[in-house]
């Protein structure tokens, strides 16, 4: 009998994922949480996106949890997460490429003043606005992991001065590396366009606040494609109104969906997208999950590259 798998997501339509998984292996026994699951079921694997806290601990024979995305904050923040169970997250070229496209688009959008041109177009005003040369624009990427490194790689040929901030130092060609608490202020002080690609952890929650963003040079712009929980929204709105920030491209919010009354929707210097920077390709996820389950059933461990460090929370 194949090992039973539980699928838990209140956000995604399970059929998309289960169909792709069962197309690869029709024998997979996938049960939807909570309706198709009994406490007595010998559930071995869980495929999850924002699972209800406390739910995973009810499966004593769990061998692996698969996150349907790259960010695992909604899973590791569960105080009852069974910490002996490996958590595998999505690392996939299609996801990485999509995020890189979003970052390049919005770095250019802010640098080339496209928000201003869009406003002028609405007024039918033909007006030239100058932009700095790319080589004079300093882009700083917070988070130099899978996504941050690929974004840096794609921005490099455009000529930007690049730097990144991470927990540990990095050696990446053409990217100045800053790290740790001591590296944050000098990193911010040299950054004209700040791109946030950090995981959301207790250390990074609220990191985009008045104190940190005030260290950016006046007129800097912000691109946040990581998590809404990184932002102190009122601080960002105030810094935009004061002109300290010239613009913000925001893909993620807390809560999501962004409520209709949020000032972000209508702020003239803010570009909102609905957590659309980098959706995961369900076929790629299905291939990864099914091949990992097959390997684990043969006694192989899940691929180390995908494993979350539960102590670090990402
Ligand atoms: P990784 O885990 O590969 O990289 C995280 C990076 O952040 C690492 O460089 C790490 O440093 C750094 N970091 C973590 N904590 C700190 C800290 N306290 N101080 C300084 N640096 C820190 O993650 P990914 O690149 O795969 O993904 C990043 C995030 O992007 C996800 O967690 C998710 O929230 C978001 N995301 C958003 C999507 C969207 O559609 N908007 C889609 C996919 C992901 P070090 O390298 O030293 O460990
Ligand atoms: C992810 C996301 O973390 O889509 O993969 O936000």
C-alpha cells in the first residue's frame, strides 16, 4: 500500500496539485485535510501551504513536510511543528526566474521613473524626465539566498552597483557583501534601490521600518517581494509622504489580500501587485514532491538543498 499523504491548504485548489502528483504516480493515496483524514490514518507525508497551527503534530508517523512555496514562515511559526520532521521547501528554476523578472522589472521601474511617466500619461502630459545612468544607481538586495543571488546575477549586466546583505558573508562576483547586524547600516547607507528578499523570521519581522529606511539616502526606492510582515506599513507611508522614499513596489502585505481600505492601494508613489511576483509551477512542485517521496520510501533522505534549518527558521 502506498504511504498516505495529507494535502493541507485553504488557499490553493487541491485538485491542481493532486492531479499533477497522481499523473506521475496514479497509486498515490492523497487525502484532503480535514475532511478526508482520520486521526487513525497512518499519514507519512504532508503537502502544505499555510497549514493551521497545531495540525501537523496530530500525525505521529509523519516523515516529511513539503511546503508548496519557497517561504516557510507560516509553517515554522507553528509552535507545535513536530521538530523531528524534515521540512522541504520549493527551490525551482521557474520560481527563481519569475522572481528575478519581478525584481529586474521593478528596479528598472523605479530607476527609470516609470511611475512618474504613467502619471503624466494619465494627464496627457508630454514631459521629459531624466533618470540617472544605471552605473550610478546602487542597488542593495536584502537576502542573498537562492532568489537574491539570482536577482543580482540578472541585474549585473545592466550596470548597477550591486550589494547584498545576508546573515553570513558571501563572495559573489560584482556584488559587495555586507552581513549581520553590523553590516546593516553601511549596506543601507550605500543603497539607492532596496530590494527585500529576506525570509520572514522573528529577526526580520518589521525590518523595513522608519529607523532602517531612514538610513537610505533621500529619494531611495523600495522593492519588497518577500513578506508583508517585513514592513511597518505606517512608517513606509510616512517616509513616502515626506519624500524620503521616492517610490515603493510592493508585492506582499500583511494581511493578504490587502484590504480595500489600505492606503497602499491609492498612494501615488506605490505600485501594488497581489503576491504575484513568483508563483510556483505546480508541475515542478509535483515532480519534486513525488520523486522525494519515492526516494524516501526506498530509504533515501530528502535532498539537503531543499531542507529548512528549523533552528534558523528558513
Ligand atoms: P533563502 O533561504 O535561500 O535565502 C534567504 C537569505 O536571507 C539568505 O541569504 C540569508 O542569509 C538571509 N537572511 C535570513 N535571515 C537574515 C537575517 N536575520 N539577517 C540578514 N540576512 C538574513 O530564501 P529564498 O531566496 O529562497 O527566498 C526568500 C524569501 O522570498 C522567501 O522566504 C519568501 O518569503 C519570499 N518569496 C516571495 C515570493 C513572492 O511571490 N512574493 C515567492 C517566493 C519567495 P544566509 O545566506 O547568510 O543564510
Ligand atoms: C513563496 C511564495 O514563498 O509564493 O513561494 O510567497
